[in-house]
């Protein structure tokens, strides 16, 4: 039987590069592209099949910033598959990133210049907004939508006789200092992307504590520092052109500079299990509240 692999955010960046690499390693996979834009997904599917004609590549349309979309996709996947062997939780956003020029120039003349470039710590802020579900958009897209997807797909993932794996795309920008259990959505902060990626790291630990006995295992992947459709808008194109030679040189001092999505693949992290468990419980409470709100809204309509 073909292994079944689901990849969210598969139409560009790390997700697209990941799909190519997966098929290079095993061209007989059943690879399911979970994408928000169906036309882009169709184009990616065609390109993948052109290079790997023996592969089976399908599409499920899902927007992880829309819980109704997540529920619909989950139902569709449960009708199509008996199990999922691997789920790559990769979809994410970094809306309207703004560069802190003061922090940039301050870091250029400090001992932390390499660390600054490899993690963007303190350099980037984002403008977040509220979704139709009443949640912060970055949190719902990068964390909560995937959390709900896992909960809904549990029947396809939890098989103690043959374990399944979750692989989360995290970031070197994930900072504990930007995450707070009292504000897990980072509604009062200016670095929601950093907070959401640390939340992903915590959630992976918590999933292992809560699901390992049921045959589901989770790990975190940090693809490193690279130029993608998400990051290229931070600076004008000519600035990236000027910076690339410097970034190439920095690779001699820090292997985090993977430069391209294809190069960015894997790195596991150790995290605080107690904080992870508390965060997981917070998500469960939020899930109850959101499901109750949706149910009430459906009854009213």
C-alpha cells in the first residue's frame, strides 16, 4: 500500500520544495496537497506529476485560517483515506512584516550580528487582524487551524500498530520571550509570527505527551534562514540582491543560512514539556469555546 502524506501550504515556498523532495525519495507516495488556492494547487500537481509520473498526487482545498474550511477538508480527507502516515503542518503567514531599522543598525555593530541575521530576533514586527472566527489571524493560521485539523483527523492518525507522524514547520524566529500563556494569540504584542512559531514548538511537545500512547508522534522542523515568498517582501528586491553575497559568506559561520526552501529541511528542538502541556490545555479550552460559538451560530442561521 502506498504511504499517504498530507502537506499543508504545498503550493509555494518550503511546502512546494518539500513535496519535490518527498517524491524524489519515494516516487510511489500518495501525496495530498492541502492548499488554500485550488488553481495554484492544480498547477503544482501537474508539475509534480510531469517529473514523477508514477506518483499519486491529489488535492484537498483548505484554508487553515477558516475553521469551517478546516472542518470541510477534514470530512473530505476522512472519506478519501483510511490512514495518513505523515502530515506536514507547514502552512503559515507573516502578514505585512515591518523591519525595525533602528534594531538592524544597532545589531550590525554588535557581537550578535550573525545571530540577528539568522533569527531576525527583534527585527520584524507584523500587523495582525481578527478572522471571521474571532481569532488572531497569525495564531489561527500558523497554530490553531492545524491544531483543529489534527483533532479532526485523529481517526486517520492514531493507529498504535503502525504509528503516524506529524512534522511541523517552525522557525529560528520562534522566541520564548514573545510567547505568553496569558495571551496565547499574541493579541497584545507586535511579533505574532515569532510567538506562533514558539507555540508550534510547544504544541509538538504536548502532542507527543498526549498522543504517543495512541500511535501518533510529532516533531519540529526548522528550515533555516532563506528567501521565500513570505520573506522577500520584507526588503526591496535590490536590497536582497546586495545582501545575498553577505548571506553566502555568513554560511561559513552559521549553518542556519540555508538560503533556499529546498535546502531548508530538518532540525529538532528540545522544549519545556510543562509549558507545552499547559499550552495544550489552553488550546483545548479554546477549542471548546470556538466549537460552541460555531454551533450556536449554525443554530441561529
